[in-house]
């Protein structure tokens, strides 16, 4: 997991349990495909760009 992390927070402790990795995110294409969800055009365009790999 650490290899894919964008940020790793180090607590300063040298014990193995003294460091944390925060992981979060949203799968935007799945989120914006929910039925009944009104998606602003700017977000719709961004999701399309993400799906094309840009």
C-alpha cells in the first residue's frame, strides 16, 4: 500500500506501530453513475477525461 501512497504521515516514533498510513478516495465514475444523481457539467467532463485516461 505504501508504494501507491501519495502522502505518508510519519509520527516521529521509530516503533513499527508508531507510523500511520491514511488511505482514502472515491471512485468518481462509480459515484457519478448513481441513478438520480444530478452531476454538474464540469464534473461530468472531468469524469469523462478520467475514463479516457487523461
